[in-house]
């Protein structure tokens, strides 16, 4: 005997019953989440001045090289926080969002004005793994180093903005 075709309502009710029956009496499934997104260790941080841009115009800057000690932990694969300690004398918070790490700190006296006064700059390092599926994805990360001065500094309405390519390489 052939079965009659299911009506949309009958199909929905069947799906609800099957889904409900599968969850009855069982404990919730435990998901083992591995903290593989976290970034920890000692790294060489290098900003490449050869390819720097000042206010979107190519303009050579001196390379900057530092050693960073990074500690982080994640509550999910998308929610990570931590700390960066640089051998240049600063410490800053580290945040992971949208598959990118971001570190921001203030550089006092960053912009020197013609009258000898200075203005601070907000330096932000944004970097990411080149391939998220690579087993060594935390050994070399790439991104950019951008420092922006305050608008109005040195009597100029436009902010000074310097952006350089950035790499972060694990020290074995």
C-alpha cells in the first residue's frame, strides 16, 4: 500500500516530534572546546618602514623592531583577550575580534611640532594569521602598525597618520 504524500503541516509535525524525541531524557551534549585561538609566547614585532605611508603618501620611516611577550586566553574561538608587554617599555591590552588581533597604546611625545612642543600618538597594531587552518598559524602573523596624532596638534587640523606593514614572528 502506498503512503499518501505528506502535507506541509504533517511534515512540520513529524519534524517537531522527531526533534523533540531525540532530545528527551538525554543530557546536553558536552562540547570540548580547545583554546587554540589564544596567542602566547615571545615574539619579534617588526614594523617595516620601507613601505610606510604618511597621510596615505609613501614616505620612508625607520624600521621599528621590538620583543613582545604575549599572554592571552579565550572563552570561545571568537572571544579572546590578553596582554602585550613590549621591551620598549609599554604594556597594553590585546583583543581578538573578527579573526584579527588588536593592540592599542599611547605614545607620549610622538609628534614634534615646529615650536618644540609635542603631541601624543595612538599606536594600533592589527595582525592576523595568514592561514587560519595552518598548524603553525601562530608562528608568523602579519598586519599593520598605524599611529595617529590628534587633530589640531601643532596647529594643523589634519591628524598625522603613519601606517607601516607589520609582522609578528615567534621566537623559538
